[in-house]
């Protein structure tokens, strides 16, 4: 089973024509930006054209589709999920792709104006792909491989199965979601309607990535209330909310920040602060792989709030808690490790060495796993997501699609071995 790189490249370039950046601040509607729905409509039509059935696009931009079982009626239903939105962390379009063929290992001038140069000294990981064809941008926008590479891999694999009826497989369900980058996409995903026994998000990074352990995540909002007084009469009266916020930041453990942590190490992160003397709002991330340490971190913030409220007066600091997702490892280890084994075997069959690492982040699969759909994360092949130096080795994208095919073939045998929905 070998996918065509030309087909993959054409399809991916088609998808990145659509500016689908999501908007974290717009939680009033879903999808949060109109471009996502435009691409969703395009995808829905494409899925129908390549031969999928039961293609549904709802009013919120969620797509579900089916490739019916072929030659195997007893296999479990396997699902593949990807998201259509791209990150708001860098400009989203128009994307001007730049294909570097047979990469020679040197620096790459992405854009003569500026100039904008991709330097191997800053991104030495790219040297792993020397001799391969790599897709960059012109350095003014992100590329969108997160997660249009995942969408490309899934659609291309389904098209291949339709065109190769000699491959027997069970029922396959496809799901494409909006607003993953805002953390809201899984909330509206109808697990029961999707009807898969297990699934995979195709939303990972570089070649070989297989992830089933992620952060526990909370995104609390901290509000600091001050008291504004004319600066000429402020002595003993003014309470500057921004000063209290700065004190809060300094009270956080100095080494427990993302820039100082790796692997399983958790952190606190202040990523946005707005306001003035009267009121200041701080957006934070709390992350830890260990559930107890995660709960301890949340309690640490409450102790900080108690201290500052005692110091400056009751109500000075308010915490609005918001748990986002939990570590899927808890659910995968609970009788569902076969989904990891299946993916590992599929990668090896495709000539890919599995690279199993804890995710220092999260995926839709984390939330879906806690809602009864075991859902590890597979690589897409891309790197440097969320920025203008993002890139996608085409050989890695090809292997991502072939891994999807391998999982489909492997899943066709699971029920016969006593593994499937009824058994897990």
C-alpha cells in the first residue's frame, strides 16, 4: 500500500488555500471563524466525490462520514479524526507554499524581502530530512500542516481504499472538527453518533509520533480588583490591580514555567494579561501529567489568592477555574492498550519507527477518551507548528497516510481475536 506523493501534495495545497484560523475570544458561535465552514463544505463535497457515504456537515462545522465495511463484517468500527482550523498564533493566510526539493541541509531563503531565512542553526531538527522534499511557506504565514496534513492523510487513505477493492476492511468513520486550537472542538463532538469502537486523532508532529499520554490541563482566569485614585492623592488609598498581578506572577515557582521544563515536568504559565488600575485579568495555563500534582497545582493558586486577599482585602483576587482536559493514559491503560499496539504495528509495517513520547499539550483525543472513545494521537509529519517557520516533509506526510491504511488493515482482524467494542 503506497500513496502517491503527488496526490498528497496537490490535496494539501488545495486545503491550505482556505484561511481557517480559529478565534479563541469568539466563543459565542461555532465555528468561531467563517473560513472553517467554507473549508468544511469543500471537504464534505470531496468526501462524497471520492465515494464515502453518510456524509454529514452540521451547522457547527462538524463533518462525519462513513466508508462501509468491505469483505469483513465482524471487525470493530475504527475512526479517524482531524481538525480543519489552524492556530491564531501567527498569520493564517494567504499561504504561499514553497517546495524545497531534495533538501541539501543548508539555510533556506523563504522570502527575499526582509529577508526571511530559515536557519538550520535555529532549527537543527530539519537536518533529519536532508535529501527529502520539504514544504515551507514564504515566511509570512504559518503553513497549516496542523492539522491540514492530518486531513490530507485521512482523505487520501480513504480514497486509496475506495480505489483498491482488493483490500478488505471493516466499517470506518471519519470526523473533521472545527475550533480545536481554541480547546472547544471536542465539546460538541457527538461520540455516540460517531459510532466508532475506537479512534485516532491524526494531529501529531514529526514522523513516527504516537501519543497516548498527555497533560492534565486547566486554564484558570485570575481577576485582580484594585482601587483607582487620582495620582496626586493616591498615597495610602490607591490599590493598583496591575501591581497585585505582578506580585502574583512573582509568587509562582520560578522553575515551573514552560521555558524551563520538559518531558513529564509540569508548569504554570501566564500567557495573557489585560486591564488597568481598577481591574486586571490574567489568563493562565496549569499543566501536569500526574493527576495528583495537577490538583496540587490548582490548590497552590488558591493559597496564593488567600494570601493576597488577606494582605490587600477580601475580594482583591478571584479565580475562575476551568479544567480543559485530562491525561488520556488513565483511559488507555484501562483495557485499551490494544489501540496503541495496533498503531505501532501499522507504523512498523509502513517502515516507520514509532516514537512514543508524552504530549506536552493535549488533543481532542484526550477529551474523547474520557467520553468512552479511546483515541490516541498519530503523527502528521509536520514540524514547527503555530509559526511562520512551520514545515512539512512530504515523505513524512506519505507515511502518515500509509499508517492510517495499516491501522485499517490491522483493525479488520481484531474482532476475530476477541478484541473490539464488546470486549473493552
